[in-house]
C-alpha cells in the first residue's frame, strides 16, 4: 500500500475521492465525476452528506471481554473406514480417504463394517448474557459434547454445563461457575436496517477474539433446511469457529448470533447468516426455566409460490405459502385448511416466502390461537387455528421442480380403481399412466396420482380437460400424490 495513504486523514480523503464515503470534516474532497469520466480533483458541486465510520476499536475493547472461546470434546459412532479417515483427520472427499478405506478392508477381510466410537473435537464461540455465567452459543457447536470448556479473554478457563440445546433454532445455553462476569448489551432485530454496519467477534480457526466487519445485506432470510429462524444475512467474514459468536451493531448491542455461511469450499465466500437475537433470547429464557424450548406447528406441508402458481391461482403477486398436504386431525386440518390454500398472513404478519411460515409459527407457543389469512379459489378468507406442539411431529416444507415446459398438458389419465384408492388413501383422483411434454418436464411421472387441478378435485378426465381449456393464463397447478407425499407442480400449457 502507498505510504502516503497510511494516515487516517489521508485514508479518509482517499475513500471520499473514490466515492466510498462522503466528506469527513472540513477540507475533505468528494468525487464529482460520472462513471467513465476522466479522473479529476474537482470538488463536488453539491454538498456531500456527512458520514462517520463506526468506531470498531471502542466496541471491540469494551465488548470483547464478554465473548468467549468454546472447546468441545466428545465421541461419535462411525464405521471402520469412516473412523480410520476421521482419526487421520481426512475429509471423505479427499483421495486419501479411499486409501484408508482399502487399508481397512485388508485389515477386515470379511468386509464387515463395524461401528466404533471416534473422538470428536470442535471449537466455537459464545457470549455472556448474565454475570452469573449464562452463555449463549450455537446448538451445533456443543452437539454430542461430553466435555465443554469455556475460555475467557483473560485466559481463565471453566468447565461448562450445557443447560439445554434447541436444534430447531440452533441455540444452546451454557452455565459456568463464575460471578461478576462482563455481559453484552442486547439490541432489537426490528431496529436493524439493511445496509447497516455490523461487527462479528469470535474465534475463527481457534484464533480468539478475532474481529470482522461488514454490512447487513438482508433480513428475514429463509434457508432450505426447515429452520424456524428468519436469518439476518450479512457480508461479515464468518469462518469455522465463529459459530455462536455475537453480531453487534455500531452501538455495541448484540443483534444476532453467527450461525451459518454459504460456501462451496467450507470457508467464508462472502455470505453469512446470523440468528436474530430476539429469537435467541426467547429460546434462552425457555431453556433456563425448563431445560428445553417449545415450538408450535400447524401440521401442514407447504411449498413456494412461484409466478406459475400465482398465475394458476389468480394471485396478484407470487407470495405466500402454498398448502400441499395436511395432516389428518392436525391443527391445520381442524382449522379448515385445504390443499391449494395459499397462506398470506399469520396474525397480520405477511408471509412472503414459504419459509416464512415455519419461522413465524415455530416461534409461537403451542396451544396459542392465531388468525390465518388464506387465498382460496380466488377469494380472501380468514381461518382460526389452535397451534400444536412441534415436538409431536415436525412440519416440513415440500419442494417442487420449478422447470416447466410448453404445449399441451401431456398426461394420459384414467380413474382409480377402488383398490387403488384404498392403497393411496384417497377418495378421488386420477392415475397418471403416462406423462409427456410440459408435465414430464415439470417432473410429473407415470404412476403419480392427480388429486386436483387449479384447486379443483380431479374426479374425471373430462373435468381435467375443461379446466385446462378454461385456463386463460395458460398455466395450471397440479396437485400430485407420489407415495405418501403430496405436492403442487406448476405446468405451463402455452
């Protein structure tokens, strides 16, 4: 780096000149040129907004002592070849893994795989929320742990007790035998803005109290893992070992817990996700009080509403959670939900993505009554539902192939025989003997059962033809049953 840019004032002027920040203090320069224009030292003709960079050093020195390093030892069961590779520290994708697998086969000529206990060691981060020694971290950090050690920034170490862990939100609560510990102030996720500066403190790769900074890139992000968490997405560098550490705003308040990264290499690649602190504290309070966390459920399977579905169901925009399957006798069934309903709101809270529904419902208490706004047959309706307990049977999000083709429907159909209805546990439906053209490209297969088209139960081949003929938008939604699974499939017919 050019030595002339090492002073804080010179760096600020350089950033302002490059258009990265606005003017900072009197005499600073800002860029007035358009993209692609020749470089000049012209002073901006319009007043630049005053921008002050966050004081990361103050936040780190003040809040760093409340961030802890967590070391975990435990065991897991693995087959002989997995154990050999695990002991050698070799990734199963590594070519050496196959060497140890063959070696293990020579040692065990009968080829019988045996289960054995393999030592597991892991590291993560956490932070203190109570001076009596209550610590929050990720559930995956302490999974299968037999011994958990917490190390403070002053190098003191404590054996920690796991008070409880909740896999659905990836939150765990630890307790160490200490007093008068430093704690972090808690913020509110609702006050966090996209584009706002945030700071992560943790122990990536075991390096304690490492600090990285970035901005919030999205809120309420749903991930395809049946999670009950509306994640905060950031570009803060988060790596293995950062898990469980705090995400802080510029006031030094915890707004999230670093939990996951998007990566093809196993390391940070520019996108990380944090659990909102509101969710974490709600789970923490339950664990401290009872040793576990409870979540509610509707007892339904839902899938994403894409543009094809929006066209088929006459929605003004592709938003909501499309109900594809309902557990008989479950909360959704008792509330009157039907396959083909699109849930738009829960107690007035909008459901934009299908992943929003498990997050909203899962944060409620079992037994609570909620109002569901649904879209059914082109009309808005409200239903009242009494939520069940997620520990009984977890809800799931169905997935569909969104690729659709063009042309006619391309289905060969016939009525189900009485025995086939009993085997499929359905009252009505048509057996798909062959799928071609758009239906085949959308993922429909021979042997599937067509239960409904555009929300209308499929009772005859003629009825299906009529619905397809009346499809003014040239898109239909097929409710398909394959085995025990039910899912809507969008098909473009023109």
